C-alpha cells in the first residue's frame, strides 16, 4: 500500500505550508485533483502560470531545449540567455539584466546593486514600504515591511527603513544621509492587492531623482503581463532605475531576473554577483517562449479585457452581497475584500470548483492565467455568487 501525498508530506516535508488538495493535471485555466475533480484555477500557481497550464508552446520549448543543452554554467555563453536579456531589456528599462532563480533572489540583486552603487558615496540604507512583500531570504524578509514574516528570525539585516505605502511625506521623512534607494510594489500583492496611487509613484520618482536615490520596483508578482502591461510601473508613465521579476517569467519553470537602466548596467563587474543556475539554456528557452506566447496571443489585451469583466462582475456582486467591502486591482490581479475572514470562503469556492487565494486576513485574490476567456470569467463569478454566502 502506497502512502498518500498528504501522509508522506506530513512525515517528510518541513511544515512551512498546509496544502489541502493534490493536483495531478492542468490544461489552460483548468486543473484536476487526484479524485478527478475539475477546477477553474484562479491561483495560477500564485500568479505564475500566466500562459496557462501546460501551454503547447511552453511544453515544446522545454522538450526541445531539454534535448539540446540543459545547463552549462555561466562559465560559457549559451545561445538563449543573451537573447532573453535583450527581450526583457526591450520590454522594460533598456539596460542590462542579471539572471537568478526566484523573486527573493531578484530583489537581493537589486539590494546588492544599490549598496555597490552607494558605496562610492558611503550610502547603504534602503527605504521599503509597510505591508510590502519582497521574499523570504534574510535580506528580503527584512525588506518586507510586515513583522509577521520577521518574528523569530532576529537579528534582521541592517540598513532597511520602512515608510507608509501611498504616503509621500512618510517616505520623505524616512530619508537620511545614508539613504541610497527606495523599493516599492506597484500593487502590493501579498499585502492584499493594494494598488499604489499615481500621485504616490510619480511623486516617488520626483523625490528619488531630486535626492539622487535609486527607485526600484518589485515586479515579481505584477510583472510579465499580470496587470495588463508588461510591468506594473508602465501604467504610471514613469521610469524606475531597476525592477525585479520572477514568478511568471518561466511559466512555472524557476527563473528570476533583475533589469536596470543603461546608467546602472555596469555597476556589477565580474566577480561581484553570481548564480549557478542563473539563466540556464533551459530556463532561458522557456522564458523566451513565455514572452513570445504572451505577445503572439495578445495576452496583455486579454488581461485588460478579462480583468475588466471580472472586476465589473465583482462590483455588481458587491452591490447585493453584504460580505463584500471592496474590489481592487488592475488587469488580472484582483482582490475582493470581505468584512469577514477570507479563508472559509476560499474553501467554499474550492468546493464549488474555483481555486482562489485568501491573502491578508480579509481578501480573496484572483490571479487567473492570462489566457482566461469570458466564459471562464462568468463561471467563476457564478461560483463566487454561490460561495459568498454567510
Ligand atoms: C512572490 C513574491 C516575491 C518572492 O518571490 P519568490 O520567488 O518566492 O522568492 C517577492 N516579491 C513579490 C512582490 C512577490 O509577490
């Protein structure tokens, strides 16, 4: 008799997660559990599977490259990594790119780059926002402005200062002679789908320019088309100095990257930073296929259209459903705030065939694949109407 995944997990996997379901298959916006039940997947592996589950172009890229060269280290060029860097650069800040394997590592790269850049003038302090999320390594956990992620892990990494999100005066007050950079999300994802205001972000840009500070955006969740632009900052008509990305970049294959402006492109010199797996041929192939698929299938436009449809439907539901206190988001990164804990409603929606994510205490988060269609949005709305009852 084989042990179930849940039994093996309980005995052998460190209990940092508490999964409730075993998934065995995915196709597009659908996933199936081990009992054969079908779900609409509005979690997309936490804003990762933007091209949908097991997209044919993604499978082909993985299979083709797996037969050619999987890994060769950064001691050698591979044919795909520089092409991917060019593509990311053209879609974002026009400068150079560093490759790593996760969102936390991409933020670490920006943090180290800011310190290296600031070392010439003796500056190292980085201002981040309260209620933010930047990752789980020691430095990115410290950058994360939420004590619940930090408790028990003291001493934290020195050099981080917190300001109020959407409060420019608070950022201004946090600046000291040691400040070198500001790190911010365009929409706070883990914090509960809280969009930055245009005034805050344009004000941040002006403030950082005036004070000679670097402005970085954590685009790990908002990037790769999630909000209906390639990157969240692009809604605001401003240019940051650097961005981090990961989650959706490889359609589920691990890859992260930090991209900067031409002015910052040569701050790192050989030996300053590295990653064994950064930008392997396999990771680069699947990331290129991801970006090309998003382009070819017009998924930015689809994210905007389907996001508007979901948002409209949720707003309509809010007019009659007393549980709902707010609907927020951009593109297909949408949060529904409830006046009750969200976790039980996540479970109810799951029972009814819709996967979504409770985030913060009171928010249900919807981040479906960008390939989602109108019929699937409408079915999700019907399931929510049925599930959001006391
Ligand atoms: C998920 C996330 C991270 C961390 O990414 P990992 O790949 O888990 O290290 C960082 N920042 C934001 C905004 C995220 O959503």
